[in-house]
C-alpha cells in the first residue's frame, strides 16, 4: 500500500510539474477574473460645533493602515462613495487647526452606511493670531500633467483648511479666471499665478495675470528680464524647488522667494538618513537658503505642495527602494502639504503678498508656531540681542512633537523639549549678540516638521 501511494505521489509530482500545474494556474487565473468585486455605499455629512456644514477631507484606511481612498466633501459638507466590502478606518480632517477624527466603519452592499452630521471641532485658531495659511504652487488640468478641474482643486484647498492659494499651471494663465471667480463665493483668497517652466529651472510668478513667455533661459540677463517682467505686472517671483534644477545661485538673491520645501520630496527634516538625492532635494534647497542668509541676502522661504492630483492616487508607495521615503509617501500628497502660515495686517490678497514680502511666514506640514524674539516676529529685525527674550507657543493636531530648535547662522544653538500632544508655551533668554540671523524649527517623532523665516539680528 505504501509503495503504491509512493508511486502515485511520484507520478503526481511528475504530472504536476509538466502538465497539471499550468492547468491549475490557468484555472485560478480564470477564476480570479470572474470573482465579483462587491461594493457598498457610504455617504454622510460633516458639520461644525454650530451645526453648519464643514467642507472636509476624508481618508479611508484598510485594517493594515494602508491609505485606500482620499476624497473631499462637496461645498455643502456632503460626501458619497462606493468602496469594496470590508472594514475601514475613516479619518475626517480639515487641515491642522481642526481635530483629526477617526471612525471605524464596515462597508457592506446590503447595508449602505449613512454617516449623518459627523461633527468636527476646531481645536486651534491661528487666524486669531493674524495668521492665514495657503498653498502657492498647485496644478489643474490646464497643466498637461495635472488631473483635476480648477473647481476640484479649490474644494481640496478648502477641505484641507486653506485660507488662500495660487493656481500655478505650467506656462499658462488660462485657469486663473475660473480660480478667481469660483473662490469669491467661498471666502477663499485666490491669487493668480503661473509656473514658468524653463530649461533652466522652474519659477513661480505670483499675482500675475499675463503669461510670462519663457521656456529657455541661458544667461543671468534673461533671469533678470523674467524677474523684471514679473515685477512690472505687480507680481512676486519664487525659485521653485531649487535643489532639483536651479543653477543661477549668484543672482539667486534677486528673487522675492525661494521654495525650500516642495511637497513632492521628503520634508527638510534634520538627520534624514540614506535618502536618495532625488527625494531629498528640499535639504539642498534649505542649505542654499541658509547660505544666502549668511551672505546677507534677505529672501523669503516658502513651502508648497506642487500637487497635481487631489486624490493622491497617481503617486503611491512603494515607488522607491528607500523604506523611509515609501513610509512617508504612503500617507499621500495633498494640497496644503506643506503650507505657508503668513502673518497679515489685513485679510486680503494684498495683505498676504505683503506678509510674504516681509518674511512674516512659517512653513509646516502640521506643527503650528507662534514665536517672538523681543516681541519681533519672523522677517523682522531686532537690534538689542545680548539678553534676547524668546517666547513660544507650539501646538499640533497630530501628536508627535519632539522639540523646538533655535538655529542661529545655520547651527542649532538651543533645543527646547516639547510635549507630544498638548500645546507648549514658554519663554527663554539667549545671548544672540554673535549671530546675524535666527530661524526656528519644530521637529517631531514622525515626519511632522515646521520651519520659520528668519528674525534678522543687529
Ligand atoms: Zn509645479
């Protein structure tokens, strides 16, 4: 009997290797093609404490924590989506000043979910401290590589808690009229813009309505002409992601702003290990900006998403061999990541542009800061620095904060520990008389990061 079974097994394995196995594979493939994917409906609405609709963002994660879908409500705070049957974690959010609400849900075809009036609480109000937040580098379908309509990008801005923003399509201003007219009804401050995409780097012309028609730049004179034309139109001009493809550093200081943090690469956090240059160009941009500051150049640092897809489905991990990069990008790119918090004298486009010009800005993907040095704010100049008094308030809705670094002339000279998930308020005195400029940086135990513009000394 045993011998017989043994022979049969040998026969089976021979057959299996040469005949049965391909047949089994083929039938499995056919079966998987015919497995019906069953979907269920989830709909609902988001409201504030006052019961009024809130335009919000929803992310659906599977039980392993992988991001499955990112959607936004409509302008009345309603949403509706079909998802494969199963268990999900739903996260409802609206930028960094609201709570990030988590709800476990089960999607079943025969049992549509109606999540009526999910309330979302605003935890912090940086507008009360005269800050408005916005993303100045985003794309729509008017860019050949942009996926969304102008209206979809605008709703994604509101769903992420942005107060202002610019549409910066490649070498066109065609989307700007719609951008401006739609925003008027939604108390959103829209800024017309364009991304000048050239053979020698990309530039953001902000607050310009007419096309600046340059695609090739070969000399510093041509850079000057481009800057002049932007200024002539009443605009400002930023070097976009300079760590990627900018080579005119000797005239770099003539720009109004420099994008030291572009959303398509890792945040410029310190001690980023083993990241390919392709994903770490923000580190290069930040270092070049520090070099300019130390040369005495006054130029505002900005950070923007450069988003081309509000669903973040076109860029998903793993796209690199680097685990750290994959882990970061799996959270998805979104409008307003990172964003600029600009301190304004008046809540208008003019107020925002002036705030940027004056450097009253910090850049963040989560942490919020309110820091003064002898009562001066970012972008200001302070004369008496022997016993400088630094007052700080640091908060986050993501709960992984670690420390506030004081960076003077490019070096960390003081590290102040922060509570992870409650606001930290304090005051310290430092002797800054040997330094030219000081920048504040918030670091975390995750990828949360924020960096301020400098306070100039002497
Ligand atoms: Zn871009």
